[in-house]
């Protein structure tokens, strides 16, 4: 199972983009509430209280923003002071230690959880005892394979199993790779006009985390999505070179893409993650055991609107690539 030392460079789970790091460095105006301050109550009166883990990550942050925009009461699990929407309660804890979750569950009706943490089963049990009614789990496009020999697929499969066995109502989200992985290119863009990246011949229907957040918010606030598994994609299937070309138009630069060889990709990933996870990603994208190229209708079906395309996402985050 995943631990708190998950490398930030892992695809789909790079929780701290350059933009997020800059935001986190600014002083947050919302006080962090400690467990020893007693029971935390919804700040918005009689509405349900929703607990969001990973609230400063790409997906968790998007869930918090979607819920706050809808007027929901949100309790956000963070590691330190974070720049979150006004009115959001911030609490600290460790997903690998279920005991640190218990004080934050009072009054919670629904929770957004991340896959792969050692304390997940215990946290789910604590949620049941506290009266939490439903859980939305951020899983992965790798989970449907059922491949327990693949280390990344395995921790998502096991996390889904733990949620199913918890007795809580559940919804699973299985998104494709996030558009925010593009932030990994920022150091190269600062150094020059060439982006080198792995798996250049692999098409992926990357998804904006805000669209994942919108689907999660819908599932957290309605029983209509209970017992459903949602595979999520963006609206277009792109090569890495396509994303580089789009980014070039957005920032007004002549950018060029160069594909890394599989050997180069393996060596680079080996610098930041254990061998079994390197093998997993090479299996996904070099051997082709994972297909994220299909454009799926799920975001529109759940939210009533189309997911954002890569160019729109890049324009919304253009400052991150030009400063």
C-alpha cells in the first residue's frame, strides 16, 4: 500500500505542482483547527459536512473548490496551512495513521479518500463508527485490469476492495492521467525550448483535475451515484507532442518535443520511485497494458457539461509556464 513517501513525480499523483507550491507558500488566512480543540462543526449551518483528504493535491484541491463553490460545508485534511476557499475548515492528520483521522470525523456525512494508504481499512472503520454515510474514492484507470501483479494497479484494487468491504456507500473514480502532469515540464521550459518526455507514441485523453473534482462533488452530495464506478477522461486523445504544440501556441514560444527512449524513461523514473513502480509504469505505457486513449462521456453524464480540453486548461494556467 502507498505510504506518505510517495514521490511527487508519479503520474496522476504529483500532488504539488509548481503553481500549488507557490500558493502554499503564501500565508493562509484560515486557521488550522487541531483535534484538541474539540468537535468541529459545520460552518454553514444545517447542511452536510464533507471531509476531503489530500486537500492540497491536484484532485483533492479540485474537490474542495467544487464543494465550496456549491455552498457545501467542507473539512479539509492538509499537512500545513493552505490557501483554500474561505470557510473551509483545515485539519491535520496522517492517512497512514487512522488514529489521527478519528478526531476529524465528528459530524461528517461524506468523505473523499485517496487510494493506497496503510491505514485505509482502519480509517473506514472509524468513519462507520462516526456515522459517515458515503465515501468517494479516488482510484485509477489501472484498477479495472484486476492485475494484482502490477504494483500500481494492485494498491488501487486493494483500496477499492477495502471500501467495498467497509459497509459504507461508495463511488469509485478511475481517471486518466491528469493535465497537471504537464507542470513537470516547467524546469525544461525555463532551461530552453525543448521538452523531453517518455512514451511519445502513446495517446492519452488527459483530464483536468477540476473535472474530477466536479464529478466527486456530485457523488459526495447525492445518493444517486452510490455503488457506481466512473471511468473518467478528458475530451481529446493527445500525444505528448500535441500537448507541447498546444502549449507553444498558448505561451507564444517555438517549442519542440523530443521523445525519450524507454531506457531513458526507466532510468529517470528509477531516480524517484521504487523498482516495482517503475516496472508498473513501463508496463502501462511502454508495453501497452493500460489504454487511456479512449474519450469517455462520463464527465458530461455526471455533471451535465463537457470536460475542459487541454488548450483551455493550458490557458487557465499559462502564468505557470511563463514565470
